[in-house]
């Protein structure tokens, strides 16, 4: 299982904390993923991985017959359309279904970029179609809730062992914490030792996931 790219997570944290614009690119061999950020929010993502193309995602979800992908792509190219627009034109999806699918595509690409061990580069914001608006911190925490623990083990190992104070406590508001996560955060924010907070967390892995993402985003040090 690949582990989280700490350099990419750190770059995400910087844009989130500053509420800044930017484009983050991760490259590993022939694979490239690009994450678009506006005012500290995830707004889009690109990828050259075939499985992350819209048509392939819809097929994987059982919402599109695989035999239709090539003719749809050809029709879209002939009409100068994106595949999503072609799906709408042929009434294969409803507008709301397409919007939801495009949002899922952004999240998939973002989460795969987090797990991608490669070179990270940043650039100024570029003009793109806004597909989603999700605070970067909340998007990262959502990913950490789903990732296997082994993917975040390096960050768990890097957790501070003594009392750790939030660098910018107000940023936690954008993480959309659950009640259980909020309880963990309050213990951290009042100066309790990280090992003590982890021991009290129920379930234990909930605290580990939350603290790992806070450390990775440099909200907690």
C-alpha cells in the first residue's frame, strides 16, 4: 500500500492555511495528476490515468455500458464537446448526475495524488471550470478517514510526543470535524500530550487519523 506523499500534503496545507490560489502537480514516471486550488479550496483536478477518466469512472460505478465509451468519445470529438456534454446530449445522464460524477472524479484524482509518490511542483492559479468547492483541509481529512492505516503510518510515527499547540486554531473550522473528532481536537488545543489523547480516543484510530492529517497540514506542531 503506498503511503501519503508528505510533500504534497505539506503543499496542500500551505495553500489551505493561507487561503491561497495555486496549482499543484505530482509527477511519477509517465503519470501526472494536477490539483487546482482557489482561496484554499479544492476546485478541480486533472489526471492522465485512464481509470480516472469520466467514462471509466461511470463504467466502474455501473452507470455506463463500457461498449458505449468509444462511440461516445468519437461523437464528442466530432462535435467539439467534452464527454460529459455528449452524455447530456444523448440523455444518458441527467444534469445533476453529471455534476455529481464530475465532483466524484475530482475527489478520486485528489486522493490518488495524495497517495502518489512523486515530484511535487507548484504554480500560479490557472483558469479552469470550477467543478467542486471543498476546503482543502476537509478534503484531506475525508481522504484520511478512508485510507488504510498503513498509508498514513509515516505521519503517525512523526506525531509529537509531548504537548502540542495548534498553530492556527481557526483553521479547524474548515475541517468539518465530527463530534468525536472535535473532542480529540479540544484535548489537543488545551495542551494535553498527544499519546494521552490517542489513548483516550474512541476508536483509537480516529484520533490517529485526525492528528496525522493535522500534523501533515502543519496545523498542529
